[in-house]
């Protein structure tokens, strides 16, 4: 018969308790960490300890880099300073298993440094009390880490192989349903499939993807998870291999080993493969689904190209939408069709506003050196260097940014003079602001 031993509280070793679960996707009630903490209390009692504080991280992985674990961070901090918030001394930690505490070498290093920052600490688990200062205690911690890392790799490989096998048989992707298909991921969604097909045709014909996204927004179209359409999501939808019936896995188009032909999915295609290849050819490689989709390798080391024109990034579209509001989309530089306008600024959101590039740059320069009262005017030295040609484009853009926030471009009117500088106006960002950055007052 077991006898219940009552100990003097002053003889019990004060320890902190930690619990963690990787997932809590079903019940979402934290029962996993709650059970672990209860077991920790039993273990502590059996080993002559008392839990003075408990920390937990519910539904947080310890093997993935970058995952925040507030409970673990607080545990490490309290161990390092030697006491909890109330001032109670801490002489050890209790946990049901080492892999609840750490699965990465960085976390093991942090934990051991904090635990052994003061002498006489203990590490308690279901096997008993461990000495974290001894060589055996350190080796046991390292062995636990190796087991956790190996288990993580095996599990990751098993999941990866499972997804590959499904993909090789043409089984649809798991997760949320793709735009354009029903919940079974096989049958076409009548309305969405037509939108995708039309978008592919429009893009091949030269329509800007931002304009396609704007059209979808005007129609009230949302994604399968309720989000509004934008250029990136539309690009991924229309360049995904699934639109023509092909199957991809982790950023690669799957091929049949014997024939080298793409694996066909079990779902209904929206367009034929030739149309998919044609629409993909209208984008740069970094924008394609196979580089931006789930599990795809990211393109690294690519530097953003520096703006080649003065007004790039400063102009906003002044065309009216169907509801009467202004578009305010960014005007981007594109190749023009005349010697007088070798480049133009056009709105990629609505496609209903464009302006000659040289005209816009000249109008922006006039605004920068405007004599309007209250506008922040550059010093005379900068003005002289600008007009003498000594100032480069990058420096000119910095001067513009120091004076003007953004400018609205009103759509042109047929029959009006082609060089109408008044089309470009400072864009108000806040009430009673004219789009200028105001200078400090210089006098009464």
C-alpha cells in the first residue's frame, strides 16, 4: 500500500514547469499543454520539488526557424535571473520530455546557459532528477537533441514523400480549394472558371494584370479565403499549371519518367496547355506560380532595378472608378510610341490614365521649384546644380522626395493641348494638406 508522504514546504525545491505542443488544430482548447503541466506537477511532487511558475507554448513548433515561443523565452529569462516576477527563487525546471523544450541546437544552448547560470540547479523529467552541470547530464541533453533532429527530418521526409506520391498520381492539391474549382477540387466552379479563362485571354492579348485585378475587385470577386484580388494573386492563379490540367509539386512540374510528358491531374482543365505556356511567357520568371507557389524555392540574390525616370513612384492615377472614387493606382513607366514621348507613365490598376513621360517629369520639376507660398523650396544651390546638368537622377529624385509627397495625374482630354502641365497636381494625404512637405517658417 502506497503511503502519502507529507513534506515541509520549506524542504521542497522550487522549480518552474514548461509545456509545449506543435499543433492544436482540432479542439483548439489547449488541452495538450494543460495535460503536460499537470503531469509536470506530479513529477515534481514525486521528486521533492514544488512548481512555482508554469509556462506554455500551445500550437508552436520548436523545429522551425523563426517561430516565436513566448513561454520558452520567458522561461529562459527567469532561469537566467534566478527568480520569477514575484521574487520567488528558482532552482530548476521540470518538463515531460526534452523535445518539448528544444529541437534546435540554438534553443538547447540558450536553455542550458540559463539553467546553469547559477550553481545547484536541477533538471527534472519522468526518469528522475538530472545534473545539468555534469558531463553525463550534458551528453544526455545532446543525445536528446540528436534524436529530436533525426525525428524531425524523418517526419519531414515522410510528409514530403506522401505529397509527391499523391502528386504523381494526379491527386489534387490539399489545403484550401483553388480558385476556379468546387470544394472537391476537381469540378470547375462555373463563375470563377470563366473569370480565370477570360483573364488568361486578356493577359495574352496584352492587358495589364493590375487592370485584371481591378476588374475583379469592381465585380466584387474575392478569393477562396475571402481576400480581395490583387496583381500577385491573379498572377499566381492564371500561371498555375493546374489551369491546363498539369500537376506540380514543390515548385516543379511533374513529368512521366517514360515519356517526359507532364503529369495530368484528375481535375477538369480551364484552358489548353498552349494557352498556359502563352500566358506564362508574358511574365518574368520570378512572378510565375512555379517560383511563387506553396513550397516553391524562392529566387534569392535578385536586386530591384533602380528607377530610370524622374517621376517613377511619385505619380498616382486620377481616373474615376465606377463608384465615383479616384483610382489612385501607381503610374508606371512604359515604352512610348513617339519621339516626343519615348516613354509614358500609365496606370496598371485601371488602365484608364496615362501621360507623356517627358511631360510628367517636366511638370514635376515645375512643382519642385514652384514659388507657391508655403511650399518647401530647395536651396538655390540645388536649383542651380539641377538646371546645369550636374545633378544625377538619383539625387534629383531625393530632391523631389524632400519637397513633394505624391502627385495626382488627371486623365487627358481629347483635343486639349498635349503639354498640359496642370494635369499633375500635388496629392493631399491628410485634410488641409496640399501634397507639399512644408518648410520651417523663416520669418513672421
